[in-house]
C-alpha cells in the first residue's frame, strides 16, 4: 500500500526574496516520499527547525506503527482487523491529519511565514526526509522487493479471512498474529522502496544535523525489529546424501526406551 499523503494540490504561490529590481517566485507544494527535495527546500526546512528553542521537530505521532497486537476479545473478522491496521498506517502518513496535530506555537508559525511555507508543506518535508533517513539506515542486504512479494502472500490470505478473531484458539490466534506482522513489514518496505536516490544523498550529507533534529525511531533501520518475522521459517539447508534423511528414521515401541526422568536426575 502506498502512503496517501502525497498531494498534487498547490497550497500557495508566494513572492520570495527580491534582489535589486527583480524578484523570484517560489512555488510551494506538498512533497511525496518519492519526490526529490531540493537543497533550497532543505535549507528552508532547516531554517525553521533551527529557529525553534531546542532545534528539534515538533512532536508528531510516529510513522512506525508496531506490529498488530489483537486481544482475543476482538470480535471483528480478521479481514476487518487487517483493514483497520491499514487505515491506521495511512493516517500516520496523512499530511492533513498530522498538520492539524502540530502544536500551536507563535515562534513556529512565525518561522513558517518567514520561509513562506504552509504547515502541510512543512509536514510533507518531515515525512519525506524521515522516509529517506530510515531508508539510509536500512540494512542494505535486505531485498525489499522480495520482502514485499513474500509478505503480500501472507497479507492476501488474511484479507480474505472472515473468521472472527475471538473465535480462535490460543494457538491459532498466535499463528494469525505472527502472519499479520507481515502487514507491518510490507507497509514499511513499500515506503523504503519509494525513496529516490537524490533524497538518500541529501540526508547522508546532513546526517549529523538530521539525527539531532529527528526522533530516534526515524534515524534507525525500520525493519530491524521485524527480522524474526521475515526469517520465521529459518535458513534453508540441504541434507547431504551420507547424512540420511528424516524420512528414513525408524521408530517402534519395541526398541524405544519409554519412561520418566526427574529434573534432578538429568543433571
């Protein structure tokens, strides 16, 4: 699923800095995470942050939603629970929703006016640069396209499951939650795949400043806490001919040693 915060709406056209007899017109639009951030746009963004007392981003909800954790009291069908998770993910990438949650601060609003930037445009830069930061921190050994392809197989099964989650046994509920974690993997990996190389170069150039200004969760590998999900089936291996096969192991009650042993006797 592609985050829905990208907008083609033109929020404003402002007259910028005049020099001598001429002037330059700057067009501000919201940025998508797949769009290049120019050096001038970054400088404007940086100027706003540097004007704040602690030189850090205003507090906003994290874009990194945790993997699903449903209690067995949830009576909705599994497919509806998956839909809710997707909706929550999209909300975390919604420019409009986040802009409405920005703290109302005179100093911050003054900085926006100085840089001729709307709150929505500012938020879109937070999301775009944040996505690039996490992409830069992602383990380069990860094949993101392959991860998405594998994860979507799990997600597709869940989106067709009409079973009420509350009706599942403890074991089955655990299995479903393990499978549902792939939704988090897929959503995060799809964001990473959209980041253009120009934005990666930009954040690498300004990494020290960005690490200080951005929340810690946006400066780290977003897939690191999901490694066990992506490798849940273990590492494939090949049995050598001389080692035999598990299929050929024979067992019978006549030759087996059956009994009980205490914990103390085992040591």
